[in-house]
C-alpha cells in the first residue's frame, strides 16, 4: 500500500509540473521515418536451389517533441508487415542530474547491440545473442541516468510486461510476472575528436518463461525453436566491451541465460559475438551514452564526394547445455555464424548494405548455409 501511495503522489507531482510548464510554452512536433528494403539469397550447401526473397524489413513512422522544458514524448510504430507494431511510445520526464523517467513502451536496457538503433548497426541483423530476450521494447517504466562518475558512466533500469507489440503491449496476465532489466555502462576513455573509446558494460534481466526462437542473423531464413520442459523463469547476465580509435572499432558481448526448473535440469544457453568495423574513407562510428550513433560521411554524394565506405566482419556463436540439446533433438546444440559486410553511406541518411553470411549449425544432411543480403536504407 505504501508503494501505491508513493507512486500516486509522484505521478500527481509530475502532472502538476507538466501543467505548470506547458502553460508557458507550446508543444513541439517532429516527424521521423525509416525504410529498410531487403533482398535475401540463401542456400544450403547440399541443396541445389536458392531461397530468393525480398521484404520491407522495417518501415517506421514516428513523431516526437517537447511538451515542456522537462517533459518530452515519442510515438513510433512499425508498419512493415502491413500491421501496426508499437516501438517507442512514451512520456519522458527529464530530471537533469537526477536522471530520466519514461512511462509507456520503452527500450529495455539489455546490452550494447540492443541499445544501438537499427539505423546505426553495421549489419543487417543484430547478433544471435540478442535473441535471449523477448523483444527490444516492452510496456512499463524506464529509468536512465548518464551523469554518474562525472558523466563517464550510466545506469538504466526497466520494469516491463509481456504483452505483444502488435497488440499494443496489452497484457492481461500481469500475475505471471514482469521483465526486470538493469544495465550499468562506463566509458572511462572517450575522446570524440579522435574516436578514442573504451566502453565497458554489464547487464542483468529476470523474465517469466518463454520458448526461445531465433534465426542465425538473417530475417527470412530458417528459424530455430527451443523448448525447456518444466522451466519457470529465465535469468540473463551479460558483459559488454567496445573500443575504438580513429576509423577502427571493435565490439563484443557475452551473455548467459539460465532457466529455473523443478526437475534438476541444467537449462542454459551461452552466446557471444565479436565484430570489427573499419572505414576506408576515414570516418568513425560515433558513440554516446552507451550506444553507437549516426555515421556522417566527410563528403557525401550531394556535395561532390563519394560518401563513406565501411568494411565489417562479425563472428557469433550460440551454444546450449546438454539438457537443452536433449530436450530439442531436432535442433543444433551449437550455431556459429560468420558475417562479412560492406556499407556505403551516400549521405548520413542514405545507406546501401551488403552482407555475406556463413552459418554452421552442424547439420549433417543439409550442410552449412550461405547467404547474400542486400539492403537500401533511408531515414529522415
């Protein structure tokens, strides 16, 4: 009861502050969008036919702005599948050195790859490691503060439900439990003028049970589906490392998922990736508050230049314990994926991408899978 009274008092205080401040200024509105149009050509080593497909991977529309000096908002949806799926839909209170408080559909703080927007990740898909959480967003509460240790560290915490984003994150089974995520990051070395960076991070999440489904870093190929009989909940612990100097950057994460159960089974999955990025044209990957941002070519094609060229490579692995493998005999106990890519930034808002992927899932019949992925991306 005391918690409910405290929460109600805090909420009323926010509304009072909002009313007082909005009377002194007009709300602002900014329109944004994102389109990613993909082609995928996939083939198993021992199959003769290619899988050829295209899709709108993402079509995002959003509005954001200020309601007052301390209150901002954002409403972002994805309509790529001809259905509406919620992304960022929140009201945020910006408390300065006290941190920010967001209510609504928020980004869960679960790692560096997840924290970086799909507009800015150097590959088509995030690493397999990110499949160990439900979804990138959830409806609930988020606290974040990037002013720790003289603005060289940050802390995030979220409590979200288990609703589906395509159903407005409605959850009629809150008694089943919520997702609790925390993340602490630090950048003890950071010089934006030289792209000199050392990023360190650790994250933890506790979630209700859910089957694990993922693809090996492509979006239209085969999907693996793992079950964990008699499991009750999931816990994940992750570690982050990134470094950069001038045009080169290196990024890596490791995450372990453990599932509690009453039958003394060792249900766990471990995953890691290591990626490297190098700009042939001298640019770098900008960094701020525990995530990478928008690449800006030194001279884009609109101003007589060539744009920016980025070479990328990533190796990632997902590995399961013996008890998980025994419960899922038709699925691999280990999946390895190698991706090599080339990104051409015509401008800071238009990008062409190519990825070559090689997936080894120990399939003795079909063999390894190779893929060629092509994307045109624009955002505004």
